[in-house]
């Protein structure tokens, strides 16, 4: 009987914590407002890298930042916190541009167990990213 009471108490406590986190906005999904928001988050992490272009996805949860030194950065919202990472040359070489789907596929990294698919509305973004990939890998 004591074990049953303990189990009920644990389940109730965990449920209460989950409900409180949700009600206080802890489970809210963040989005970028615009390119300036992405630029501010990127410059906060890498203040000495010059940005050449910023391209946000359809969901506004991810953005690709093209840098003047031919590097590519991926800025993503994880919950309501932005995470910025520079793609290494091997990662850029493994990046795929799918013109038919208007998507860019990034290889798996330490944060994502599988590939990351970024959907874009503008096909010009795909050509800009494709050009940057070819310049970086050559």
C-alpha cells in the first residue's frame, strides 16, 4: 500500500511540474522576428565575422547566415533560445540543395541526431547557398 501512495505522489508531482513549466511559457517555441533578429543573435556569438546574407526558413525557426569569408552558419531556435553554429568544411561538403523541394539539407550535428531539412520560399536562396557551397568546397 505504501508503494502505491509513493507512486501516486511521484506521478502527481511530475505532472504538476510539467503543467507549471507549460503555463509559464517554458514549452513555448521561439521564432525569429526578421533578419535583424538573426543578425543580432549571430553577432552576439561571433562579433568579428562579417555577414554577407541572411536567409530565414518558412517556419522562422532556422536561418542560414552566409559570411564574407565563404563560411556558412546555421542559427536555430531551440525552444525559445537561439543556437548558433558555424558549419565546418566537411559539413558544407555534405550539405545538399534540393531545388525541387526548395530545401537545404544540413548533415547531422551534435544537436540533431538526424539531418536538418530547411524549407525556403524563395528559390534565390537555394542558388545563393548552392554558390556558397561550391565556393567553400573548391
